[in-house]
């Protein structure tokens, strides 16, 4: 079962969250038909969104991470609710550049480095809170760390990983986020940096030892306490009613044109590929003239 686990250390000056997401990323791979590199890019972003989204306080809040570095994969998008359940997509799920010189998947080449990472938090206000930073590497974890420091002034360390098996299935996926609270001692920062530098490869720890082992390696030499865990997964909130609302929003003129063509219209959800079909009669019934729309407000 995929989950997020939380811990605190150093008398509360260090907070750490670990997400395990093998099933989540496998589901995304199956939905979108991702290549190994696209699976890694989307999977890392889903893990990041889950870690950040689950920290939202408002029950119906949501968080969106959008990455576009000018690479062949196009945009990478992941959306999380306040429980850490996620959904996402990439523009081109078939992109699969050659491996890096160290034999690892070249996510940076697929995503590109000439662009932005944008995080949008919708907490129910009139406008969402949006922050952006320029990409550092296109490898996503480094980019997210840079975003947290520059846009939210939170000293953080982030690691994200997806291990793709020889049959393109997902063998392991997950990540961690460590954040320092105000007043943290410099020696504490140095210790964390040393621990993270010396730790085993993230996906190896996940595949062989499990999520709890990450706490032991990252927080080595510190007294830490696990303070809770919660399930996460891949969840899309689309419905026929929501698609109808989206169709209404394009306006009566366009809807009338679509209905007059006399052919059914298929609308596919970007996140889960569910197909919704509307007959010409159903499209006609969705037409709302401006006066009628104002009456329904």
C-alpha cells in the first residue's frame, strides 16, 4: 500500500516526510502508456505533489505542480488533494532519450532545463497562490528544492526516485522531503547534508528495505519519532457532470456549432483517459444563453 509517513527529529527542528508510491506510478504508467523515462519524470512529479499536497490544511484544497523545461516530453503536470492522492500526465508519454553516461534514465534530457517549475495552491480563495522558479536541472527533485528555498524560503532537501524494471513496470517509486524549522542549528544542517550525501540510492532503499529505512539513513545520529502515516494513491475526480460544466463554459455558439454537425462528440479526461460521449441532442441541451446563465447564478 502506498503511503506517506511523517517524523520529527532534533526536538522538532527537523521535519521529514517519506512517500512510497510504486502502485501510484504504475497506475499512471498504465493509463498513459509511458516510456521508462516518461514514467520516471511523471512518477517523480507525482511523488512531489503528494508530499506537498498532503501538507495542505484545508480539507478541499488542491496543489498542482507544472514543469515545462522546453524538452521533448513537453509539460509534466501532477495534481494532489489535501490527503496526498494524486493524478497527472505528460504531454508526450512516449519520449525516451538515451540513458545517461552513468546508465540512469535521462529525465533531465526529456524534461529540459530551459523553463519553469510552477506550484499552484488552491485553498478555496478567489485566486490560488502561485509560485514559480527557473529549472535547475530538469531532474525534478533538485528543481523542487530550489523552488522551496527561493519561493517559500524554506530550507529543504528533497529526493525523488522511480525504479523501472526491465519489462517497463514500476519496481519502486517514492521520495522524501526534509525541512528545517526556524532556529535550526548550523551543525544540524551539516549533519543532514552529510547523511543525505552518504545514504544509499533512494530507489534501492525503497525496493530492498522499505520507507522506514530512509528515516534511519537521513536522520542518522539524531533522535527521531514517527508521528503518523496515511494512505495515498492515484485518484482522478473527473465525472460526466464536470465534463458537462466544461462544455457549457465554451459558450452557446460553439456548443450549437458542435450540435449542428450532427455527430457525437467524445471528450477524454487528460488524467485518467476516461471517455465521455455526448450526442448532438445532449450538446443541444447544454446550451445556456447569456440571459439564462445569469439567472442561474
